[in-house]
C-alpha cells in the first residue's frame, strides 16, 4: 500500500504541476494579450503645387544657328525658367497654335512657317535647376515652306509652344 500511496501522491503532484504550468501559460498569454493593442485612424499630408515653368523664345544673345528661308529649316531657341524650389525635367515641347509674323510685317499673312515638336521624353534629357533658367536649342524645329509671301522677308515669327515639364 505504501507503494500505491506514493504513486497516488506522485500522480496528484504531477497533475498539480501540469495544471500550474497550464495556468502559468494561460496567465502569460493573458499578460501578452493585455499589453498588445491595435488601432486604426487616418493621417494626412499636403501635396505641394508645382509653379508654372515659363517659356520665352529667342532673347538677345541667344541667337539661332540658322536663318529661316523658304524651303528651309532653322533652330528654335527657348529660355525655360523654373521658379520651383526643386529641379524639373523638360519632357517635351509641342506646337500650340499657328506661327505669326511680328507686327512690323503685317503683310505676311501666309507665313508658311511651322514648328516640329520634340519626341517625348526629350532626348537627351534636359533638366532645369531649382530657381533658375536654361536655354534649350531645338535644331531644325522651325520650317518655312514655299508658300511664304515675299512680305515675310526679315520677319520674326512667333511660334506658340507648350513645354511639358515633370518633377
């Protein structure tokens, strides 16, 4: 009998130890669950607005490499000014209306002048540094066909263009 009392006590002790281990594990699980938390909410951030990059054609000292004549082409020189506090890349330059002659050549009603835009993206890439300007020469981008009137001789042609820039 002594043997069986010892076995019963050992069995009870083993069960108590197992129960204590289970309770400790459950308590640890409860403590872990108590100290973890989840939550949801919203955040916000404001996006800046890119300022307009301005385009000016041919200014003093920025002379083109070729004069425009009937049946020929000439370079177009643009000064692009970036007022933004970061650099932008010129992506493309496209025509934005018909060419017109300067006011001193009012008889130049048929200019025969056209502008050929650039490929997109512009190659080689042209970047305009923050708060600065750069010259962009587009070789052979202006063309004059043979329908141009004689009254257009010596005229300066205004070529409306749109320059697309990207950050």
